[in-house]
C-alpha cells in the first residue's frame, strides 16, 4: 500500500513529540492548532482530566487512531498503565510507530474493537470523525471491515 504519511509536532508537558498519520484533515489540524504550529496538549481536556486520575490507574484509549490520547495520558501520567485499542486494520500500526518514535513505554496497543458484547461488527472508516454504520454509507460492502470485539484487560 502506498501511504502518504504526514507529520505533526505536539507539545506534551513541555516535551516536543512527533506523530505520523495518514488522514490529512486530522494531521493538518494538529499542525495548525490555533496558529501555534504545534498542538499543545497542556491546554487540552485530556490534560485537565488526567491530573485527577488515581496513581497507578489503568486508562483506556478506545479507538486510538494515531495514539494521540494514549500518548498524552502516558506522558502526563507515567505512573499509569494505558491500553490503546485500535480496530481499523489500516490504522493499527500508527499508534505503535508513534509510541516507539517518542520512547513511550507505558502504553499497550491492542488491535481490536471494544464493545459491551462479544461478536463482530462491520464499519467503514471514511476519515476522522466520519465512521458510519452500514445503513448510512454509500460505500460498497466489500470496502467494509469486520471487527471482532475485545473485552478491556483487567488491571494488573
């Protein structure tokens, strides 16, 4: 597959981190966040929320995409264990690449969907914030991905 990888810099707890991804709209938004040339996680809702997480907590990033939320949690809270779930086969390697490139080790990536049931689910990824159900999509059923759900891991 010929991928057009785009790069963005984010700032998390004063650290400049590099992320790669393929969705141009999403990556361009990170690069041009409020004209700052880098998205500043310190000003995000995630940063505000993680300060109140109990020490040593298990945190889940469900639908990890490029790993942005998992990375922000992991950097702000190195005492926590983060599990990032990414079901979309074309996106599954991206969180691992971004974690490795930034030497983040307290995140586990699981290539599965998360649901309140066991079984399969089909969906189509039309880009960031555009996933649809089969009934809503003009895309051929052959372009859909069938996923098997996973239960979140228990805290160790």
